[in-house]
C-alpha cells in the first residue's frame, strides 16, 4: 500500500464523503432487480448522490481504487464499488505509526 496515494485520494472532501456513503448501502437507492445479489454500489448511484459529472466520479473512483481504498467489479455495462475495509484499516494503522 502506497500511503502517499492514500493521502492524495483522501485529500478531497467529496472522495472522503463517497467513502463514508459506501459504509452503508442504505445511503443509495435499492439495487435494480437485475443487480440483486451483487456486492457494492453501482457507479451511477454514486454519481447521482454526489451530483457530479460521470467523468468526475469516474476519476474519483479510479483514484480511490488506485489507493486501494475501494474495489470494483464489472457486471455487463455497470461497475460496482465497495470499500476495502482491510485496506482502510491498514492505512489507518500505518498512519498511526508514521505520524
């Protein structure tokens, strides 16, 4: 884990808010019937909640993924994201040791 990438990804209030929203699936509308049983939240729901353009949300999610804070899974034309709780815990542990 690159702690500098983590800090860079978290250096934006909207990206931090997205991570907070992803803690609880109820922050988003119910999954569509065809998505029942899939883990994570569709990027379209994240985009709607953040009220940002598709390109901005895609960039934000790529940065969070590159930092190891979220994982993604592609299903057809949809990408679903969820937090990587182990990676987040590891990042917090490393920050506590380093600071």
